[in-house]
């Protein structure tokens, strides 16, 4: 109750401060989501691939998104955007399989950012280890709109960590990784990795987590954001 | 987005019949139109929206489909479908889908489904066939609950014996004698008006001092309880037990069409083994016993195809073996004369545990009340040799390890047996214990219970809470482990390049037997049947309820797989073995088998911790 009130007033303040109309709409939209039961909340599971882990120096390579409507991932509305970068893909190519020539159909960071903000209007973002992805997105959006931007997201990693801690399990190294977390819910192993597949994997994990938390009861959005 | 970016999903869908027949562009379009949902066991049923039918493709988890009467139509696992009947028929959803295990499901919308049916004839045909098959399947799952679902007409005797109401009881009795039945229906002007049974003849004619000329209507039971031929057998049983009667006239449109007796019902339930045991007990020579025992493999096949529980099959087959053993002992005693002292015929191993299956060998011994003198020892040598060779000829081959009553090593007096057990218990040498474990699953098949009890009580008193012995037994039972590798994948046994498969006996049930044995000996429990041991352990709170039920289920499931695999081998004239090829299994069954092995693995860790105090 209190946390929802606090969140709402924060969003209200951010909306007031925002100069750009699209940003105002985003903050207001987030505010109205907070009153809904989880299954009613339109969500957007996201995943980013980057050239490194530092939002200050590294760049976004690709963004995968898949909307979740009434508890279902809608693959027909899933999207995968490759983003143009300065310099070469370099080392991270071995991890993501994104090669320079793939980047021919990539869009500029500016285009990517306005596309992304448009997609997340009225949607609650979901990511695995969201602070990292949000840091890159906020940096990108801030540069684009020339003012500070703060996004909000459900973090499936944080949910998993809380659940395991509550069961007094010793957290082994790697136990909170996306694949390891999914395995605990019996979700299938996805061999290939790209931003889109990982966004889908993260969305599925969230559905499994919600069902485990709720055990058939309704779950409040604030329980997931805590 | 391009569909190749959905690689893992496309790969999965492409591997499914009938999606494998689609062209790659159609497949891409199909995958892009999916939506993904997650169903939790906590919500019990999949909410099927009749205004919005979908094809549900199971990606993980387990489900079961029941019709509106609650009858089981199908069990589903990875790669199975539901929801297609209403997509095809356009009728409203009447089946319910129960969630057995949390699962991820892909939904295909009706427009895309129809498009795919137009695009591929095989796709269309597959779902139409599956629809028809599911309707047929309703019969398959019924087999188990014979008495609750089968009709009276399947068990009653047709063309019932009838007699006119004006006949005398003597004529009635003559008719009954000729037809060898215990009742006759009494008819007045083509209508049933009463029934005359053996009991009526006794109580109302003989006991009353009446003679045979008494008219039937004075002795019969008027207005008898009747049922129609399409009533359930279950209802008939209820009616009989409520009114304490054994004969039910079956009447359709006021015409008597048959009679159902309590014996008919009994025969319908488990006729075969009872008949076989009855037959064994009537035989008077070894040759006739051998020919009767030829029916045993057929009995096993029938039990398997009737989908009986593996535990029941084991018990039934073992009671046949027991009956055969007892009959052989009695027949040979007729030749050799009265025994010079009391003795018990002991059954060890699978016969002891009552879980015999196809091609069992003998494991038996003899327990004598006291030390035999020379004459007595000669008597028992002759008796045991005759019985063991009789069993061998009846299909229970000689024990390769020579653990048989005919071996003087296993033909001992009470005190010798007690010493033998004491040596295993008190100096538990690993190798000796390994061979001795089957002796701890012992049961008396023939002989006075008190004699057997004085042996078993002594053994259990020594094993109970005997830490060193129990640790030794536990270590032996941990030599083998369930065939699961990393990522819960099955580990297959190989013989050169040939894949033999999963050894369901030695890496499955034998391990559960070992676990139950260690617990039972630690607590001094007299049961030897594994399922019963687990039940007692649960009742005494030695294993917690959940673990006990899981272990009992795993035991039943693996045993069932082993039997149905042997049934498959038998019908395909392959050599009978304990090896199962996992590729012959549906993904749901594979999943269940994996879970069963997981339970065995956990239970092994449990005894390791409890009895050897290590991890």
C-alpha cells in the first residue's frame, strides 16, 4: 500500500519534470498500471545485447521485445532491433553471434530509442537483471531527449533471489542466471541466444514466477516490484 | 522480425508431427503467430474459453483430459495437443483439462490453424484422426475399473432357467439339477413373478417338512429385486449386499433375459488366477501340475493387457507359485509319508517379496524345527529334491546361485538358521552381505507360522537399530544408482555398440527394494513385500508421508513399465529382458520415468545420510 503510494508520487514528480511529451505520457501510463492485478498489466519483456557491461562506454547492439497480454506472450508482436554502433562488434561477436554484416539492417541509436519509448508506452517493462538493461536504455534515452530519464521494470532475477533467500537456500554461483532460474521451474532449455529469445525466455520465467508466488491467488504488481 | 530469430521455438514445433510436414515458410508464419502461456498446478484446470478456441501445444508439464462425466480421455506431455476437437467440430468445449504439473503451452489461433489445414493435407488429416481416436480412447482407460463401468449384460448368464408358477418344487429341483444352477425364475403368463433358489428349497420346503408336490409359488420368493441388463455391475453388487441376496433376475421390458449371481461377479473380477489356483489344488500328479503351469505365462499376459497394477500382478503370480509349491510338497509327502518333524518351506527374494514376474528362478530354503537325525535328514533331502525339480519342470528354473532347499547348506534347523543370520548381522562383510540380502526378504510358504515367527523375530531383534549392520546394508544398496546423468538425461547401457537400454530391474526396482529393506530391518518390521513395507514405514512415521507415497508410486511405475515392456517383448517374440529402450516411449512417459528415477535417487541419498551418516 505504502510502496505503491510512494512509487506513484515519484512517477508524478517525474512526469511533472519531464519536458518531452512522450516521456510525460510514459510516466503517467506507469502510474495507472500500479492499481491493476498482475494479469491485467500489459507488460513488455525485454533483453539487450551490448558490446560490454559498462553503460558509460559500451553500446547497445540489439534490443528484443515481446509483449505479455493477459498472461500470454504474443509472439506476433515480438520485435528484434539491431542497433548501429561506432567501431566494430569486436570481441562480443563470439557471444552474441552478431557480425558486422548483420548490422547492415541496423537502425541508428536515435531511431532505436524513439522506437523503444513508443513500444513501452502503457507497458510495464520486464527484464532479467533489469538494472543493467535499464542503465543502457536510460543512457540512450537521456542522450536522445537531452534530459534525465528513469525507467521502471520488474526484475525476474531479483524476484528469484528473494524466493530463494526466503527458502533459506544457499545461493550457488550462477544459480540466478536466466537458464538456471528457468530450470527450477521446469522451463525448456533454449540453446540459441539473441536478444529476442532471451526476452521471451525472461517473459516465460516471469509467468512461472507469478504462478509460483500466487499459488492460484491474485498477485499485486507491487509484490513483483518490491 | 524474421522467424529464424525464434530458433528454439521453431525447432521445437518443426520436430512435432504433423508440423514437420509444413513448408519452412508456412512453419515460420505459424511460429510467429503463437502465443505462450504458463499453467500452474495451483489453478487445477486450464481455463478453456469457448468463445475463443485454440490449439494448445504442450511445451512442458503434464496434463490430462477428462470429459464432462470426469472420465479420463487422455494424458498429455511435451509435444502433445489439446483443444483441437472444438476447433474442428465448432462445438462448445465440454472436456476439461486438468493440470498435473506446471507447464508452458503454445497457443495457435483458429485462423492460423485453418490456414495450416488448407496448406497441408497431412496436417488436416492428422488432427481429424486424432479427434476420432480420442473418441475411441474413452474405452481404453476404462479397462481398469471393470466393476464400476462394465454392464450387467457382460457378466450375466443368458437364457435363464424358467419354470411355470403352477409346477411343483420337485420338478423345479430336477430342472436345477440338470442345468447345474442354484436358482430358477418363476414365470406367470410370460411375466416374472418370483425366484426359487437352493435356499428357498431348504428353508421353505425341507425344513418345513413339505414334500415335493408343493406348488412352486408357495416356496418361491415373490417380487424379487431385479435389474435391467444395461445396469452397471456396480449397482448389482450394491443391491445384493444391501438385501443380502446372491441371485438377481435381469429383466428387460418385463421379460426375464438372464440371471446374475454373486459368483458371476466374482469370476468377472479376477476369475483367472483364482481358477488357476483352484486347478493347481485339484491336481494329483506332477505331470498334470506341469501342464497346468503352462497357463502361467498366459495369465501374466492377460494381467498385463488388462492393465492391472504391477503390485497386484506380482502378488497374483506369487500366489500361483506358492500354490504350486504347496501342492508339490503335499503330493510328495503322500509318497514319502508324514514328515518326522515340523518344518517350513521358505521363499526368498522376489517370491518372498511377492513381486515375481516373467521367468523367475527359484530362491528357497527349508527350516526344520530341530536338528534332524540321519533318517530325518534323508527324508528332507528326498522331499526337497523332488519339490525343487518339480518347480523346475513347471517353469521355475533352478537357482543359478544354488539357493535352494535341496542344497544342504540351505536346509537347516531353527538354531542353525538363527546362527547363520547372526553371522551376517554381527560381522557384516560387504561381499557376504551382498549375497545375503535376498535372505532378509523371507516368507514361509508352507508350515506352521509359529516356527517361522521364532526365526523372523530373532532376526529382526538383531537387525533393529544395529548401526554397523545397517550401514553395511546401506553401502551395498548404494553400489548401483538410477540411470540418470547430468540434466536428468537417461544413461543407457551398452553392450559393445548395441544399446541395451535402461535396466529397469537392477537400476530401478531392485534399488527401491533395497531401500525399503534397510528401513524395515532398522525398525524391526515383519512385512517383506516392498509396497507393504513402505506403507508400514509411513504409518510408523519412519519415512514421512510424502516421501513414502513418492517412493511407492515410483516403485509401482517402474514395475509397471518393466511388465508392459516385457508384454511388448512377448507379443513381438523378442527375448524377455529387463531392458527398456527410452526411444520407444512417449515424451510424457519418459518424463514420468525420469521423475520416478529422481525419487529413487533422492531416497538413496536419504538412507545414505540416515544410516551411514555421510552425504
